[in-house]
C-alpha cells in the first residue's frame, strides 16, 4: 500500500504543480518542475520529505519512529530530510506539499 500511495501522491502533485518523478541516490523521488530538485523520496516502504533542519527536529518528536534520513545506511543522516513511517500515511500528502513549498522557496 505504501508504494501505491507514494505513486498516487506523485501523480496528484504532477497534475497540480507540474512535479516530475525521478531518481536520487538510486531511490525513487519527486522533483520540482521549476528547479529540478528532489523534495520527496520513497525508501524502504516509507516516504521521506525535505523540510529543513528546524522542521525535521520538530517532527521527529511528533512522529514516533521517524528518523533523519540516512540513504547510505552509514550513520550519516541528511539534516534537512525526515523519513516518516507508513503508519502516518494519512499525513504524507500534506507533508509532500510542505516539502514542495520548502524546496521551491529555498535559495
């Protein structure tokens, strides 16, 4: 179900905001149309969102089991990215839109 939901969210964002599917570190991701930067990824059955370090630190406390994303698995998490467990899938769409806004408004 998780990957299907990721695909649905990707389709909805593409239709509404012109985002595109792509790859980042060999993982499926969604990229902005305006600057071709990744803002969402799908990893190990969970969605990953680029929200900025401050927001990530706040959300880690809200979503039990969420972690700073470490795509390499070498204990080097990316400070601006959070991996949200699938049990919070009801929030994935809103988090994806928040991530899109964050990346499009980042310099």
